C-alpha cells in the first residue's frame, strides 16, 4: 500500500542519512549488520506462523456457542492462550467463530483485542519478545516471561470482573468461544519443548530454538494426523500462499534495522546521549507512558524500541527492567493505536471502525497502565536492592 511504502521509505532514508553522518564523523560500521540485525526476529516470526496449520484444525466450527459468564471467561482464556502461541491468527479465528451467525459487536471485538494485546507482555512466541531480545540483548527469556506474566493474568481478571461490574447484562448474554481441554495440548507441548531445548542447548539462540521447535512440532503433528503426503501439501500451500502475506512485516523489520544502524552510529560518535542518569522503576513508568502515547499516535512499537534503545543503553540500565518496559508498551500501546495491526484487522474483516475500537480501549489501558507501573516499581526496587 501507498502508506506502507511512504513509512518504509522514511525509515530507510532516515537510517541512511544518520548512518552517513556517523561514518563521516568516524563511526565504524559492520556492514552485514545493516540488513541482518533482525534476522533472528524474522525467522522466529515467520516460522511461528506455521503453528496455525495444526492448531486451526482444533477450532470448533459447528458446535453451538455457549452463552453467559462462563462463556465470556472461556473466551478470554482462549484468546489469551492461543494468541500467546499463534499470534494474530488466534483473534481472527475466534472472532470468525463469534461472528458466524451474527455481526461482531464492539463489546465482543473489544474483548478479543484487549485480551490478545496483553499476550505481548509475556509470550515468548510474540514478535515483541523477539524484538526486545534482539534490541536489548542479554536477558534471560524465563525472567522476561515471569516479569510479564502478572500483567497478563491481571488483564484476565480486570476484563472478567470489569465486564461483570460495568456490562453485567451484556456478559450474561455473551456468545463465547468454547474452550476444550484437548485444544491446549499443542500450546503446552510447544512451551515445554522450547524450555527443555533451551536447557539442553543453552548456547543456541532462543529465537532459533523457538523457530526450530515450531517447525518440528508442526511437521510431526501433521505427519501423525494426515500422513507424509498431506503434510507436505499443507506446508507447500503455507509457503506459497501464507508466507508472502508477511511481506509488510519483513519490510518493516528490515527498515527498522537500517534506522537502528543509523542511530547506533550517532551513539558511537557521542552525538546522542541518554536524557537520564539512572534507569529506575520511576523512569520505567515514565518511559512506558511516553511509549503508549506515541503508539496511540500511530507509531509502531518496533520503531520506538529501535529509537530509544541506543540512548537508554548508554545509561547502563537493568536490562530485564528495560525489557519488561518495552513488552508492556507493546501490549498496551497496540491496543490503543488505531493503526495497530490488530485494530486494522478488526476493521477490515469485521467492520469494527479502527479509531472507534481503539478509543473504547483507552479507559481499560489507563487502568492496566497503573497495574503495569506497580509491577515495574516493585521490579525496580528489587533490582536496586540487589
């Protein structure tokens, strides 16, 4: 699209201009990194997409939708659990099911978007986690997940009890997604496989492990269920039809890598310095607020992370606290942005106007921001006492 080309052109051009300035003033440059900074991120994002080949088969199509409080709670869990593993495919599949016999209303759409967005706060299979691991560096994945899990669990509680408190009648009549115990098998298997592999081969990049685990588990499941020939056909169809649809993501990550190289060159020559002396819990909360507001204006989280990281790293912050702040900004910022992929999908596929859907999420995000700040302040206090 035209808007996408303009955005990518601006990112790449700005990156090259900053890089030229840095080189002219003595900065050294590792040229292969210009396009390879986000290779691990791209690999993980693209290979994790194959998981829907085995998870979508478990989506119930013909079963009558349950109604009521339990159906609402099961929908929250379904979006949270599936979304944490297969990303944007989950809210699309579940919203498709909710709108099978009736138009998707704003309450149902908001429920799906809010729950899905918070998956980014802890899921190792989300692009946000891959971006943070790539940009920030030496962080233990398990620590990052445990740090974000309280915010994810809080979102389930806030959405459920908030729905009962402010939308009781709507929740009583809510047509929800039927969560089945067997449908949790693949997400659990994948998570266990990733962590066992990480313990056995700690020197291997976690992004590589997630990519290989996604491919291996998907291939094994397809062969067991359908045989070698049908498994091959499924993979071929995915490669020929689904992978090309990831072109926008690929271009965005490559352009962001060029911008990152330009910013890093300015940091090397001393032109950019952090506006802070110490990265504390309070600093993390202020940074989080800034990132959410910028996201609401339509700036993608990856661009924000690329722009802020070189500056903040120069103040020698606690990397885990910084990583958590970035994940929280991804989770909360995409929910309130009318230009986020999730809100745009809801508009294009279900007729939910993106700006209206984003605006209705603001009160929820304001409340979740307060919870996020409590978590960051506690983490900041804990790290300062170590």
